[in-house]
C-alpha cells in the first residue's frame, strides 16, 4: 500500500520532497557535530590544496559538465561560463557569457569575456569546449541561432565568432569537424537542469518521435543526419517499464578515436525514471545495449573498447562496472570500497581514475582517486555543499582534468554562488 501511494506522487515532486527532508537532516547533523554530539568528528578531514580560479559575489561561474576538459591544450587557461541569473530552477532563458581566465603559480587572472549566450543549463552549462585540432585557438559552445538552439565556433584569440551552426552540439568528434547532438528542448523538459527552456517544442506530446533522437552534425556545413530515432530506441529490446513512458536521450560521448560513441537512453513515466547504456559506431551502425536493467548513470571511456560505468545489474547490484564494449563482458570495480555514484575520469596511466560523491549526511562532497590495480581509494579533498541547493541547482564537483593529467578543476558553492577551483593531483 505504501509503494502504491508513493508511486502515485509525480516523480519531480517526490524528488523535491526527498531534497527538503535531506536538507533538514544535514542542518541538524552539522549542528550536532559542532557540539561533538555525534560520533563523526572533523578529525583528519582533508581539504584539497586548491586555488580559486575565479569567484565573484553576484555571479555564478562554472566549467560545465565533467566529460569535457576546460583546460587549454597549450596554455594555462581555463574556459568558463558565467551568469548573473537567480540561483533557482530555470523557467526562462537568462543571459550568460563564455570566456576564459589565465592562471599560473596559484594566481588567476580576470575573466576575459568572449561572447554572450542564453542557451545553457545549470548542470551542463552551454557545452563550452575547445575545438579538437585547433591547438587551443578555437572553442565551440551552444547559443541561440535564429531563435532556436544552435552553436558557434569562436576564435578565442580574436574574440570573434568564426561560424554559427543551426543546431546545438553535445559531443565533438576528435577530428573537430563533426559532432553528435540531441534534442536539448525535450531534455530540458524531461530532465530539468540538463537541457534548455523557453524554446518551442514540436513533438512534446509524442512519447517516442520517429524524427527525433541522435543526430550526426557537420561542423563545416551545419547539415545533420538522424542516426537513431527515439521511435527505434523504444522498439529496441523493449522492457515492461517502457509501456506508457516518454523517451529521451542524454550523456553522449565519443571514444578516444571517435570510432564508437555511447549514450544513455532514458524513459520516464509519472512516478519513475529508467535508463540503459547503449553504444554504437559513430555512423549509427552496430548498436549494442550494455545494460538493459533500468539503472544507468555516469561513465567514462578508459580506451576505445572499455567503459567505466556506474550502474545496476541484478546479479551483482549497484556499483562501478568496467564493460568491454560490444561483447558486454563486465567486472565490478572497487567492490565494497567505491559505494557511491560519481563523475569519473581516467588518469593518464588508465590504471587510476578520479571521481566525486554527492553530499553526505553532513553536506560534504568528496573528491576521490581510485587505483584499479591496487584496489585502493584515496580521498583528495572534501567540500561543503549547502543543502538548500538541490535538484536542478545542485552543484556537483564534476572533476575535470587538464591534458597533462596534473591538475583538476571542480565547481563548488562559495558565498551562495557557484565558483571554480583548481588543484594539483599530487
């Protein structure tokens, strides 16, 4: 009976109620801890050696999502997005700016603005990233073009837009000439915080449109080709929970060579959200379902054929799994050690990766490094996350590495605004 009542509550409302409950719990636990009334004390609490790249009262700064490195390949500079939008769930578009800061010797310079955009979200920014093959001279980001989500390639040195594209980008191919994109408007409705709002949505009432899905996008001509539709995905080895659900896509990534890509196919009914991990060739062929059991979360490519992914399998439970692409062979990583979801990225030797955690019962987020070979975990730092910022406006650490695998950049909340920190892995 309890599950029946719970499932009758809309998913977004349930998430909000849980967040308020967690907020009260964090405040109470931190209050008790301040008087040493709980068993968990602050002894040996590590804080990473970081330098604030830039923060400013009244302004939010972010590097975007964890799957893209904001570090310039050739210089000590960092791409950033900033906005003065009120820190609350987005219901309309607000202006923001893309730009960069230069830093050296633990000192950062001023933010250098490049261009404005109103096509962004709290969790993924505007997908701002360096354009591969341009030697740190060109960047690409999403912006509105002719009143629709689009993208622009900008010359960072000159501060001028080189080319506008009529479709937004999600993941850029390593060749720098093409990208994969998805419907950010649908994503914004289905998963607030990850897509864009206040744009007209053509197929809102269709649960699985045949003309919507994953597109291959030319960054040269702007032409796009539908590789796999939501209608096709809904018929690809369907499961019972898909009945009456609305389908969408998120989290797309190329492997290092660009020969394969992965994405998460999601579907939501009134009470629950489900997902599965799928890979395919970059031309849309050889589609492979690696996890079809309803829970698929964050991931990273280890190499062209291995994927680290936080997911659930009935035989071994919820954990980090290392998958072999196409064959589907998998093994649990960090069993009974890595017990929380996070945002992983491999280090240079591919034997270790960094990841993070969501706030614990005291509001502390952890930055972690895990050694697969040694099966050992090192805590690099802890950062307090105020519990009043939850759901769409939560601030995950989203650790990203520079191209030499020596530095990391993370997002934190400082003085009620988002700020960017940078630190040394050593």
